[in-house]
C-alpha cells in the first residue's frame, strides 16, 4: 500500500555547472566510431555492389559503341568524373545530414556535450573519407574496364583523374550537407543548382563560368583530353599548371564554405521539429 | 535545497499547436515523475530540458543555465528516449564507447564505463556481441538506460523506460534508479505504468493539455500522499462477514463485494479511524485476510478528471 511517500534519499544541493573545454580529438574519435560502422552493414554493401555493377555496365556499353575505346577517356572525364561523381556525392552527402537530423542522432548524440558545428564538421570528414574510398572503387572499375578494351591514354591520366575525383567528392558532399541541412527537398535544390550554375553558367564563355565547379574540373583535365584528340575537348580553354592548383583551391574553398554554412544552419535549427 | 530545474511562465508553441502553456515549476533533486495523457506536453517538456528546442516564452534553467545549445548543461544530463530506433551496424559496447568519447571520456575510460553500465542495467554479456538493432524491446530498454548512465550525469531524463519490460525487468530498472537517486543523481521519469511511478517517485508533475493544473498537482502533493487512502480492497475468506464487521463499528461508508473473487472494496467514513488500529480490527473480525491494498492509486485518482469526458 502506498499510503506514505516512498523513501527517496535526496542530495541537499544541485551540482554546479562546469564549463569544460571540448576535447576535439575525443569528439572526432566518437563521431568516427559511430559513423564508419554504417558503411559495413549488409544493406550498404548491397547498395554499393549494385552501384559498382551499374558503373561497370555503363562503361562496357560505351566501350562497345562506335569509336568507344578512342573516346573513352574524354567520355569518362565528362560523364563519370564531372557528372556521375558530383551527383552521387551530392545525394549521399544530403542523405547523411538528413539522417543526422533524426533519431538516433537526435536522441543519443545531440543530447551530449558536443557542439553542433563540430559534430557536422567531424561527420563530414568521416563520411567524406568513407565516400572517397567507395568512389575510388568505382573509379578503379572505370579504369579497369577501359584498360580491358585498350582505351588510349588512360594510365597516364589516372593521377589527374584521381585529384579531380577527390576534389569533386569533397566539394559536392559538402554541398549536399549544406542543402540537406537547409531542406528535406535537397535533391530539388541540387537539380536547380545544377541546371543554373553547372550547366547554365558553366557554358558561358566568360570568366563567370568559373562559378561552375564541374567546369573548373573539366578545364583542369583539358590538357590530357586534348592530347588524345577527344571529341569532348572542344570549347574548353586550356589551363596552365598553376591554374590547376587554383582549381583545386577553388574546390577546397567551395568545400569549406559549404561545410561551414551547413554547420551554422544545423546549429540554428530546432532539429527535434524536423521529425514532427 | 536548491532546485535543479526551474521554469517560470514557460510556454512552447508549434505554430498554432500548443506544446506547453505558461507553466511554472521547480524540480528538486531526487526522483520526480512526469504524468499526463498523450499530448499533455511531456515530450515538449523533455525536449526543452534537453536543449533540443527553445521556449516560445518564459524562462527555463537547468542547473542554473539555459539548456538550448549548451554543452555545459548537456554534460550533466542523460537522456533515455521513448523511441526504439537504434543506430545500424553497432554492437552495444562499440556504441557506448563512441557515445562515451563524445561525452569527453578517454577510450579506456569509455570502455570501462560502457562495461560497467551494461552490467548495471543487467544486460547479460552473452548479448553484447549482437547488434543493437537485433535486440528485443526489453534489451533495447536496458541498453538505452546504459547509454544514459555512461557519463555519470547529475540528471537523468527517462521517457517511458518501463515500456516493453516484464515485471522483473521493471523492478530491475526501478532498483537501478533508486540506487542512482541514493548516489545523488536526480531522475525525471515519465511512464504510463502509474503504480511504478508511485512506488518510485518523491515528487510529481501532472500535465494536462500543456498546463500544470494546480488542482491536479495538489492531488499528488506530499501532504495529500501522506493521508491514508479513502478506499481499501481486502482479499479475504469471508468478504460479507468482514463488511458487516466494519459496518457494525461505524467505519464504513459503502462497499462492493465480489464473492467469487473473495474481494471486498471498502469506502471509509474516516480512513484514519481504521488505519490507526487496523491490526487489532482485522484480528477481531476473525476473517482470514490474504491481501490488503489501496483500491485506487493516488495518481489514478489525481488524473481521473483528465480522462473523464
């Protein structure tokens, strides 16, 4: 019978608040440990295998076409490295940040003493590293299939293609983070951005086209494409080696600005309301 | 005694939808129950305390600071949510170590505390190698409680922690919470299992339609709970004989007899008169008594108007 209140010993004072300095290395280690296992689930492995199989199929279909091997390097640079990679990086980046706005992140991570901007930045780093590895696999398949069909110039182009892929994955993952942090309809925002900036502004033959990240990368790859007389090399101006570094710098700046803005938006939003 | 949570004229609206409406309260150290029907504002209150949403109006302080986006407050608070969504691909130790690192613990300390927390909530070690997404409901409740104990918070917020647990599991959780309270950790707990809350909590906050009605909360005040129950249920050998015995002594206002179940529900004229010498009275009645319990819990009685049409 509960006639009397239960015996419940009570401390006489509430503890004082301590403002401790964040330990960034531990926070990053925590984010890393909680992020990376997601890439080793059966579901993720299945999706990755399907994507890689799709990539191989697309490459084989192109190579079997007329002049396929001769045009393969240019086509790879245009289709895979400056279209497929940005699109996939953007979509997965947006998906990751949307997932981080739901339970269990909301309930178990954001209730801990982790500054939200740091959480976004560390999640971006962890996800980007995992994504870079997965895109390396996809890139390796493109190269391997091309080598099987004796596509010319492929081996010599590998270093440039890898640099381009790394920059695009980081940049468009970060942009996906930003759009995903802003809205659940980040794919629509991405399509609008792609149509206006990457396709529209990127085709304007003035300095304005440098706003397009894919145009920057195409320009960077232009010397290797031109050397092989690719049909895809027309209409793109050549860049000096110094300008290549500037392209990498622009991609890096695009990445940093996107991540910083994503972190700001993520911090200011009431994430608990996102799921209502 | 200083309050760990204080709210003054606190309101939270979701557009036109009301979450909390101009509530003022203080939560003292110890175990406090939050009770109310669905939609009463319990989750909104918890989200405000955890700093996940901002108040629309009024003031809220947790350990003397506003909780919104405040890691210093979050370092002192642990949260066990109601939902059962768990992170994919993780085993409990990996998950807890990751969360421990986020709470600022070193890897070695996080591992040590993760093991200690899992042992404390009595999650058997043979289940530690399974992925948390594959856990049963009861096991998920235990590992959820373990993660919120990990960084040794000073306030634990538990949203329906007894859901899906069998009576033994509920008692395990209750004894863990009592031990935490004895060690100086405050607990804020919501549950639809009112008997558990009554047995566990020293204080209550009763919510209804986003408010804390004074009349309801007076019904669960320490003073009210110190009074004897107005009605008592006896499981006994001869309920009719026991009813006549109480009636003859002018103790009974009314009664219900369930002869088949051997149960007598008595409403007292003055409960104090019965409870002052209940042992002598029951012996004197000569009726074999098997069980004596309060007919209705004070929490059920207090929230009764809320559930009535």
